[in-house]
C-alpha cells in the first residue's frame, strides 16, 4: 500500500511542486473548516426552529480535528482503509464527504433534523459513507480494533475481506473511558498492526481545560501494552524557532507551563502574549529576546503551531507508522483552532455569531450568502478532490447469502439436561447436520468456555489464532479441554472484559455488510454480567452488527452462588432492546430450536440479533412432552420459536387457572398444576419462551406494529381465558403484560431482591418461586 513516504509533503519543501501541493491541501483544509462550521451554524442559527429546543453541535470540537482529517483523507487513506471518527467531529466527516462528491449538497442543511445528518456518525442512518458508528464514548474508539480482528477472521475462512488500516480518531477525554483500556490491554490486540489511533490532544473536556492531561502517563500505558507511540507536539514553525538563539529556553517554557496557562495565551492580545510567553523566571529574558524578534503575524501563528495543525508534521507521523504492531499518534491540538472561540474553556458547544461567521467566510475564501459553493472546476483543489475520490472509491459489495440452516436437527433429548449444556450439544450437532453453516459459526468467551459448557465445541473446532501455536498440554492425559490454536479455529477467547467480548461480537456480526461475508457469531458470558456488556452490545446492534448473546448461568437458580451472582432484570432485555429477539427456553429441545431460529436471522439485510438466557438447572426432559407425530412436532417448534406454547392442558373444557412460566421455573409450574388439579382446580400451563415476541404480538393486535399475532391465539386462546399466575426466575414485571391479552386478573411471581446462597429449594422458597408459592398464588386468585 502506498505510504505517506510517497507523498509530496515529505519531499524538499523548497521545490515548487511540494509548495503548491501543500498550499492546495491548506485550501481544502480551510474549506473543510468552513463547511463543518457552517453545517452547525445553519442548524442552529439559520434553520427555522419553532419549538425553541436547542439543536446543538460542536464547532470547536470539529475545528480541532480539521487538519488531521484533511491530511488523513487527502493524502493517506486508501479504499481498503476504515476510519472511526470521534463523535463531535461528525460535521468534518460530512464536509469531507461533500467535497469528495459522496454527500449531496441538500443534506448540508439537515444536521440533527429528522431524516437528516445524524448528531454523531452512523453507519445505518447517515446518507454518506460512514465506516463506524460513534457517539457512545469509548465504544466507537475501540470498534476498529474489533473490526481488524473480524476482517482477519473472515480472511482465514478463505473469503476476501481486503486489506487496509483501521484508523480511530479519538478525543483525549475519551481516554478516560475504561472500555478503551480494556481493549488496549487484551493480549490479542498487540498483534493487530493495521490498527492506528490518532488522539486529538486538545487538553479540554466539556467544561474546562484539563489541568494535567498526563500525556506522558498515557503514552507510557500504550507503550506498555505493546503499541508504537508517536507524538506530534509542535509544528514546523515552532520547531524552527526552537533552533534559534533562546529557542531551547522557549521550548522548555512551553513544555513546562500548565495546560490552562497555555490555553489562556491563545486568548491574549499580542501585547499580552509578548509579556506573558517568556515567563517570570530568572532566565525569562532569554526567550523574551526571541519573542521580541518576531513580527506580530509570526508570533500569532507560532503560539498556535501545534503538531496537530501542521500538515507536514502530521505527514511525518504517518510516514513513521510501524505496521507490525498497533500505533497511537498523540497529536497536540487547540480546541476551536481557527475560530474566535479557540482555546476558551467553555467553547465545547459554543456557536459563532453571524458577524463571526462572515469573518470566517472571508478568511476561508467563501461567503455566508453562498456557504456551500464547491471548488471551481479546473482549480488545484478541485483536481485533488477528484483524485482523492477516485482513490477512495470502493467497489460495490456482492454479498454472499447467509448459509442455510435446518429448523430442526431431529433429536429428542431424554433424561435430565440443562439448557446451558444443550447449547454446546446443538453446536456440535450442526457440525454434522449443516457443516457449511457450522463453518460460519464463531464463538467468543471472556475466559469462561469450560464453565459455560462450550468445552466440547472448542475441542471439536479449535481456537482461532492468526498463526498455528504449540499446544504444550496435548499429551497430558488429565487435560480435558484441548486448547488447539490455529487459523482454522472457530472459538475466540478474550480476557475477562465483557465490553471487549461484545465489541468483537458486534464487528464479527457486521462482516455481512462490510465485506459481503456473513458470519454467525455467538458470545457466551455469565448472565449476571450481561448488563455490564449491554450498552456496547446495543451500540453494536445500532451499527448493524447481528449476533447472538448467550447469558448463562442465569437467575437465582445458580443457588449456591447467592446474591453476588444472580441476574434479575436481564429477562426484560428482549422487551426493551431494539434489533434483538430474546429467548429463555425451559428444555433442551426448545434451546436447539430457538438457537437455530436465531442463527437463521444473522448475516442478512433483514436480520436481527438474539439474546438467549440459559440455565444450569438439570430438568427432566420428559416434562417437555414433545409430540411424536411429525406434524405436531413441527407445530410445537413453530410455537416455541414464536414465543410460547401450551405445555399442559387441563382435563376440563375450561381451566379455572392458567400458569405461565418461563425457563428454569417451569418444573415448579407443572408441579403446582398437578397439586391444584388434585384440589379440584383445572389448570393450563403455558411455557413462555420469548416475552419480547409475545409483547410484539400484543402491540400488533392493537394496531401498533407489524408482528404476527397468531401465537396469542395458540398459547392464550380467549375460549380458555382464566385468572393467571406468571412465574420466572427474574423480575416479575417481565411477564405482567400477559394479563392484558384476555383482560384477566393475575398475580406475578419472580425475583425482586438480592439473593442468598443455599440449596435450590431454600433459595426458591426465599424468593417465592417454589411450588408452594405458586399453589398459594393460584388459590388467592380463585
């Protein structure tokens, strides 16, 4: 791939060609600064706003990134590269796309309007090319790491996913996010040489100038994680001044001054700057002489000549990238560079006035009356835009269809089994019944493969690694889990960081839309930690990633673990998470069917993600009463996948009570039904597999959605409507809406408090999930 070393910017700057090229880049840089500022200005000052609601935007945050993004797009990027743009620099991305001809002018007036340009870059909602959705701080920054991993994995399957670097443009305040350091510290990341981060080190946060940004500490942390660390602190003008008499004193003075003092100098008049810049120490006279020798224009430019605003300095950093390991470039910048608000502590969301916009237009060679005027044809700027657009043009993706999957493998489990173990069993069965589809499956764990019953699958398919690695325990007879690392492996083991797991899951689930190569990614973690991972996983779904998240073990059913390892609110995830279907099966066969249905929805334009909540409770599989007749079995399967089925039908024509139970609590529901029946109370038992799908059906029946409603008539027919007891190992509100299907009285049992360690019977009794509690609730209703 051509590098920055091939760019005219690294040639002798005294040559006419290099000077002309640099001036062309500066012309584009100024136009991008103007456009990004004008996009925000139009949204807030020009566009009618009858409600008076604040629109917002980030002119200062965009200005600090303009030079870096101009150098990156117009000199460095190639078609195979991907870039994650810091959220508040989205106007710069749109401005660049506009001058490259990939964004229609009509959209420049639509920032943050309905159907217009999004507040932050969005792969799925913006009308112009966006490689990574950003906006949730820390998640967009780390996405290119997992994008690099996903592309490498796709390539090991023999599929073509191209080559190229994965850039991340990161605000320095974003490095406060723990998700950033979880990703950086994972051992696998140190091998991803295509990853390049550029940190916009403007040393400001939302409300202030950060007193001590600790750049050396941050650089040391990246270095300790195995990254190449490059620093672009000063531009060529300042570097030249540092070579003059008194220059070393001036460098030391600027290096040692606190961030707020430096930022204040940007707000000074030239007379104040000449007085304050040399400092007050014993050797202040040395830099004072140098400062006194500079004319006003040079002094004004010099104090702002940080490396992140010097095209040549940025180019030198790009040329120094070592592609054998990840690279981070710390680029010192000024927030609001080139704007009247530059360096002000509260400039984060500040807006330029009309007068200030006119002044900026004059400096940038455009006008407020015609803000979107393109470069004139035949100019060097127009020519460079055309050449860049051609270089970055990507061929249309010819997507590979998602692999065919069976709806039913055909086994009927017997004896006692857990839904957690059923997951591993189903994956192994797929390697035989649907090998093409199974080859597309990739599983991920945060160091819990054996404890979540993936051991058999891992032994079968191996662990993914870019290179073949020696398994030193291969000949140890006591080794049960065989850790064979090789490029053909299908299991990826990450460190104990759930954010990394779902970050990788999201990018593996987006390969169908990035490179036309669908994968079937499944992430398995302990259910108590699903909520820790939920926000980045949700953002991955928003960005187009389709995957399956498996939470196991779940609930208080893992009784000995107690309150520290229980999940209460996770059952409602599927009710509330867009783009996701949730299942909590009670039996092994239900697990297989819902897993297959979930896999079939992945890797396709109309697809969706899924969340499976599984349990370690052994359940007698005969309780499932799976029909032997093929047609009846298929009917059961369709109902399981749709959200619920009538598991036990009362002997009477009309039941006196219905118990709707989910997951591990179904045995208690069936036992309670038997006891109530012996007391003369006929009971129906409905096994709920997906509260989310049932809720969608309820909404659709009321005209609020397009879901199919037949499952409501199948599982909760009006002719069998009766008072209802709902039961689950989770918060009872999850199933409370079921009472509204037929407008009946109901009692809802579940978990609403932290648990206790103990045996299952004691724990269920403590939470009111035991058979006695269900029987009592039924009698109370009657």
